[in-house]
């Protein structure tokens, strides 16, 4: 299906046809209709003003957001928060916003457009009462302009070929409780030379069997925050002047050994070990 704006509405058509199959003043409903009725849905160039998040309705679908597509929210819009919300360190849960929300298996979301809404551009959410990975398979690709991080939670075997943010944004991706995920190139650069960024990759809640081909980040913050995760990183490129803490946690390089250590206030490695 092809989704595009037309006057005050968003319309859905088959490729090569002028026949309108569905239309609505709310782009969210038009996009979800396309995902329900076709395996592949492409959001074409144009401006889309949404009033709530876009939910992926079923397994095995692909959503492609074209480079010229731009999402914004209506004034005073509050998106429906996933349930449960974001868990704080004290155990309380707080609501949060996400533009494209996926709880289904083998879904591919390819974001080439601009996300100007508040909150996460895309979230894969496999949280469940069993406490395991409730979401399996699929792909997340982000090469558009987004200012907040992409989020994978309790998901396994998700492919992430490339993720970038609009320069000067937050962390590029946060992963929590994920397993057997392969990441390609993940980048996070400051808007100005020598500027600050958040982490390029933030790994939380004991992710396992995570592999990354290439990390590209500023030395201003942690490029990768491993926490309890063991991760294989093939190449790491740090941009800018050296800072105190470009890497923390446990890294496994392709040489085979686990690297333990941090960079202290003097700028030198301390408490280093291999095992």
C-alpha cells in the first residue's frame, strides 16, 4: 500500500492506481489500515500531523517511511503510553510517548523520514508477564532525522542494519533485556565539532549475545554503556578530543577476550583486565 497526504486527508492506494482505498483526516488511522490490509506499506513524501501513536497491528508486516515524510503532532497532543510505562530506578512507572509502536513478531520498520514528535521514534516492545523476550525477529532501520533514541525491549533476533540520529540528539539506541540481536553501524555525532552527545548504544537489563559491526560516536560521553551485557564489537570509531569516560562496562573484541576497565580522571585506563 502507498500512503500519502491529499488536501486535508491521508489516503491509501495500491501502487500504480489512482483509486483511493481508504482515507482519513488522521494519518495514524490511514497507516494502520494499510498495515492491516497489506504486507508492505510505504509512507510517501509529505507532512503528517498525528494525534496518537501508530500501532503495528500484526506479525510479518513491513512499514517504510520515505525520506520526504515528516511526522509532527497536533498541539497539546498526548500520545497513549504503552502499558506498563517507563520503569524508574525506584520501581515506579511513568507514561512515555512513542511514534511507531511494535509488539508483533517479524516486523520490519524502515525509517528514512523526519520525526518531529516528542518521545521515541520507534519502539519494539516484547515485555510480558513471563519475563522473557516476548518479541522475535524483524528489522529496525533508522536513517532519517530523529532527536530521541530508538528503543528495543525484551526482543530477540532483531536485525538493526543502521541507526543514526539528527546531529545533537540523545542516545541512538537503548536495548533492555534483548537477546541474539545483530547491529550494523550505529552512529551518534554532535551538531558542532567538539559538541556533546549522549551514549551511542545503551545496553541495560542484562542483554545477551549482542553483536555490533561498527560504532561511531563522540568522545564527549560514553560511546557504549554495556552495564551487565556482554557484547561483541568489531569496530569502534571515536570522534573528537579524548574525554574521561568513552567506554565503561565489559566489551568482547573479536580477538576473543573480555576487556574490563574504565578510563579515569587522568584520562588513563584503570582497573584493566582480560578474561
